[in-house]
């Protein structure tokens, strides 16, 4: 009887246990999934918090470098203005000193000539007088005449001596002034040469030496790429080296990567000789230098076309190349005076860009990458959601299978219970009749049909 009771209660027990285990598993999985998503979200926010100061620091460094460059340019312009002002002032002072020196020299020469003439006349007169006195009174008045002559000539000698001293002093002072003036001129000439060398070095960096021009253009291109928000080594690369179909070495200044494995090539072109002459010449020569500037831009277009960057096998370039003109004024001058220039470049699959337009293009590419990343994240979320939904569907299908098996088990159990305790001649009634006939028992069956037994279900006391 006890075994039958346990057998009868076992399916219900196992059914409840199975449901409880399934519920706990589902709740645990949901809790684990939520914690994992929370940890990943916190990790993403932490990484974003770490990157924001770095980005801000880089922006501050770029702004500091820009301010430093502007300050250096202002100092250079101030130095040039100061040098021009100093040079002009020294030239005016030199001209004034020369005029004063020439005037004093003429005056001194006139005074010396006048004194020499006066001395000659006096000497001649005194000599004539002495001769007459000597001839008239050679013996009687010889000593007296000599004394008188000496007394007469002594003041003149003193005046001549004093005048000679003054002339020598003036000559010495003039010599010293000339020496000092020569020293000042030499110093001015040296200063002028040094400033010319510095200005020439700066000018050569912008117009004379092609290597320096290229480095300067690449530096400006690198700075604009950094300001655009694109990451070097991710969304763009510089100074990559490739081999063309003809075996030649190809090295574009910058390669900007686009989504879908596309690339845009940027090549900096600097030729400022004619542009610099255009800015520093008068109106009658500007037209000639303007023509040279436009020709230089078109020659750069020809050179860029000849490079055939589209033949690089490692790159999937677009149908055009960006030709970067680093100086905004040179770019605008060419655009204003050659309206067909942009169209001709476009026909050669070249787009002319200046610093401002290139920055706008790079900002657009940066936004494209940001949207691409958002789309990739959305696609990943959609894929994960689809996988989660598929798992949930399989789980519900499993629950439905369990429900079907439980329903069948319940039906089998009900059928077994009916066979055990229902109907005439059932096992429960027959066992209960044994008790009624005097079987010694301590417990009663709970499953007793009322038609077969009306005894209370309680435990006997012995």
C-alpha cells in the first residue's frame, strides 16, 4: 500500500520539480544576460570617458600649435616691419650725415683756401716791406726792423698756429666721424645681409626649393587631417608606398579610406614662385606673373594625371583624386582668373581643393564613417536580437513539448487512478474489504470509494 501511494504521488512531484527547475533556469539566464549587458555598457562608457580627455587634449594641443604659429607669423611680420623701419631710418640718417659732412668739407676747404691766399698775400707784402726797409736802412735799422717784423708777424703766426690746430682738430674729428660712419655702415650692411638671409631662407621654403615646398604642403595636409577628426592608421594613412603597373614607385601624400573598402587619394601640390612674384610686383608686371601662376597650377594637374594612381592594385580608389593647394589665396586667385580650371581638372578626374574645402570634405568623410559605425552597431544589435528571438522560439517549443508530455502523463495518471479507485471491484474497495473482514492494520487508505466504505480515514489506536 505504501509503495502504491508513492507511485501514485511520484508523477506530480516530478512534474513540479521540472517546472521549478525550468523557471529557475530561465530566470538565471535572464539575470546573467542582463548583468552581462550592464557590464558591457559600463565598459563602453568607461572607454568613452577615457577617450574624451584624450580627444580634448589633442584638440587643445592643435589649438595651442595654431596659436603658436599665428604668434610666430605676427612676430615675423613685426620683425620685417621693424627691419624696414630701421633700415629706412638709418638710410635717412646716413644721407643727412653725408650732406652735413660734404657741407662742412666744402666750408673747410673754402676757409683753408682763403687762409692760404691771405697768408701768401701777407707774406708777399711783408717781404716787400722788409726788403724796402732792408734796402733803405740796411745797417741802421736792421735789428729794429727785424724786431718790428717779429712783433708784427708774431700775432699772425699765433693766429696761423691756432688756425692750423683747429684745422687739424676738424680733420681728426672728420676722420673719426668717417671711421665711425664706416663702422655703422658695415654694421648696417651686416644686419641687412643677415636679415636678407633669414628672409631668403623663409622665402625659399615657400618658393625656391621644391623639397621644402613639398614638406611644407605635406605638413599642412597632415594638420588638416588631424583637425578633421579622422584617425591616422584607421581612416587615413600618409606616405604609403606602392608599385604601379609599369613597376614605378607610387607614393601619394595621403590615402583616405572610405566604407566598403574604397579609398580617396590626396596629393599636395605647391608651386609659389609666380604667386609670390605676383603679390610683390607692380601692376604692370602682375599680369605676367598671374599667367605664370595659372600655368603652374595646370602643370601640376598634368603631373598628377601622369601618376596614374588609379592603377595601384592595392587600392580601390574612386574615379577622382584630390589635388590640395595649401595656400587659400593662391587657390582663390587661380579660380577667379581661370573659370575653366575647375572643369578641366574635373575632366581629368581631379578635384581642386584648398585648406577650407579639403577640411569640409574630410568632415563629411568623418560623418560617413560615424554613420557607418552606427549602422554596423545597429546591424550587430539586429543580428543578436534575431539570435535571441530564435532561442526564445526554441525554448517556447520545448515548453510546449513538455506541456504535451505533462498532459499525456496527467491523462495516464487519471486513467490509472480511475482503474485503482473507481468502479465496482476496484483494487481500493477490495483492499478495504479485507480490513472490514478483520485485517489488522494501523492506517487507512485515503482513496476509498463512498459506495464501498463510509469509514473515516484515520489511524487506529492499539
